[in-house]
């Protein structure tokens, strides 16, 4: 009986792993269309170098930095929210995506221990760090306060 319980548990666990994607990126739906959750808005800057990071941080008043990894399921869940923020706050907030696998040094500079982590900077100063998938209002509340202070 114990072996049967163990087998059932393993089958359930295996089924969950298959349905959750196991962190494998799916950029196309079964019908061949782009998966909306995987698209990065053209309003988001995908970091290309450490120098670019420093330039953006120092040349823009308010910067939202999304620390993520391609293999991270919660990061994929957060991506549509970050895209919406980039569109909603275009012109007031610069949105930057930092892949921690490519830019681990930047992530360690800001003590990033879990992803997704969103850091919000005002005048090159860290104002907030939000870890995990959060609601849109968690981000917009902070951004709205910073924009109001800015004006």
C-alpha cells in the first residue's frame, strides 16, 4: 500500500511539473502565435551592458528595474505587468529589464537574492525593492508618489 501511495504521489508531482512548464520558455502557443506573456514591450529597455545600466540609472529621474531570468516561471507571470507599467508610465518612468544570468554582477551589487525583484530608483537612489510577483497597484502606488514628488 505504501508503494502505491508513493507511486501516486510521484505521478501527481510529475503531472504538476509538466503543466507548470518547469521553467522552460514557450514563446509560441500551440497554434504558432506569439505568447503574450513572453513578449517584451518596446517601451522596456533590455540591458545590453553594465555601462548602459549605469548610464540609464544616472540619466533618468525615475527608473524601474526588473531583475529576472528566462527560466523563472514567476518572472514570466510578472512580465505582462511590467509591460503595462512601461506603456502606462512612458515618458515619466524608464523601465529596464536585467537578466541576472547575463548580468550577475549588477544583481549582486543590489543584493538580489530572489527573482523576480523589481527595484525602483529616484535620482539614482534606490527607493523601493519589491520581491516576487506583486499586484500592479503595488508598483503604481510607489511610481505615482515619485512622479508627484518630481513635478
